[in-house]
C-alpha cells in the first residue's frame, strides 16, 4: 500500500507542477485523488485500481514529462495482482 501511496503522491505533485495546459488534466486529477483515497481506506478493489490506471494513461500517457510517474503508479497498482488475465494486455492469454 505504501508504494501506491508514494507513487500517487509523487505523480500528483508532478502534474500540479506541469505548466502546459492539458485538456484531460481534470480527469487525471480526479483519478489521482480517487487512488489516494483508496490508499487510506484499507485494501483497494483491484478492478477500481485498474480502471483509474486506464483513465490516467488515457489522460496523461502521452506526456513524456509525466511518464516516469505514471510508470511508478502502474507498477504500484500491479502489486495488487492481475485483474482478469488478458484485460490489460489486449486479451492475449498465456
């Protein structure tokens, strides 16, 4: 849980400091706030974690200055286990 809390906090600070206008900034801020709330309310629901991660990736995934922070959030989310096999990799089975 600590890894997720730290990663989310760091990405929130990076996003707040990012000077350029981002059309989907409100979405990213909302999902980061949701992730932060999940870290204080016990064990988060895995599906909800993945949903937030997908929304974040869509909102800020193309911003290279935020890529490392997003990668850290993704790694922290993955510590909670895979959702349904193939849901994050386009449906490939393995």
